[in-house]
């Protein structure tokens, strides 16, 4: 069985959470907001890559079933890793526009998604820990 290394996700979630807390203390500080967006970006990337590894190496889902990120998230939800698959579609869309956060409206929208993402990503981490402790 392939082992999932979850420490990087745990660290990234801590960094995202501390960034969000700092940005709330200074809501007009664009540097804090931009830092949260960057942390959201790499944390989201870690999440989908870990879901992909879990599906392939632990759940042994056929590659042909996962043709897109939406398929990846649907399968992750089917296996109990994600609670709200529609929210994950939104997080992935927000992650894909992070390179356009020079636009104030886009930056605010991505920041809001980052705040919503944090508890769901923590839930994913807990589900991955549980699933790798007790593989089905």
C-alpha cells in the first residue's frame, strides 16, 4: 500500500489559517490578502493532488474514471473524502483565477473562497487521515 504523506497539507492549512487570522486583524492590508490568496493556491493544489493519489494508489480507482478535476472531486466525495463536492468545484475555479488577482474584484472573490475553503480542507485532511488508518 502506498503511504500518503499528509504533513505538507497539515502545514499548509496552518499557514492558510494564520494568514486569514492576520488579514482579519488588518482587513485593508492588501499584502495580507494577497498572502492568503497565495496560500490558498498552494493548499488547494496539495488537496487535489492528495485526493488524486488516494484515488489511484489506495482506493485503486481506474484512471479512466478520472478525466477532469470535477471527476476527481466527485469520486473523492463518493468515497467520503469530501462533504460538499459543489463547493470544491468552486474552490478549484477560484484557484484557477488566482493569476488574475491584480483585479480588485477578483482578488476579493478568491479571498472569500479561501475563507470558505479552510474548514472543508481541514475536513479533507481528517478524512484522509482516517481513511489511511482504516483502509477499506
